[in-house]
C-alpha cells in the first residue's frame, strides 16, 4: 500500500477560513502529519477549516481519528471543521462510522465555504 500524503493550505477570502487539501493516503503512517497541520492551524488562530478531500485516495481509522481528535477544540472556540469532496468510497466509510452526525459534510468546496456563512471565493 502507498503511504504518500501531502496537504496544501490556502486562506480564503478575508483569511478567516482556511482550505486544507488532502492528497493521497491518510493512514497510520501519515496521520501524525495531518494531526500536526490541524494543531498548527488551531494554535495560529485558524479555527474555521474546510478539508477538501477531492484528491484523497484512501483513509484509515487512524486518519479518521485525527478529525475526531480536533473537532471539539475547534468548536469550543467558535470554529469548525467542514469536510468536502469525498469520493464515493470514502463517503461510504464516513457514513458507516456516523461522521455525518458529527461533521458537516458538503459536496464541494463552494458549499463548504458557504457553510461558514461566507460567499465562496479564493484569494
């Protein structure tokens, strides 16, 4: 199995929303790197996060655990983590685990940005 994974981080609009694009495999080997990304964003005051999974090929329970470990801290300060662009395979996994009851999941990046009450648009 491949363990290639990388993220691309980009502020949106006035910078109050941050897009995190996931690419490749989010598994036990790569989850700590994603965990670090979310921790650094939180520590830097970026608490309104859109995680774009359109280029994510695989996610394991370790990858899903990263999301679970960060949702409460982000929400406790008025932020949130919104997921978008999930493939049918990843959608099936997150639905089976009940993620739609915990996380806001949108079809695409524009809907995810709008979920924060802002008009989509990038800088």
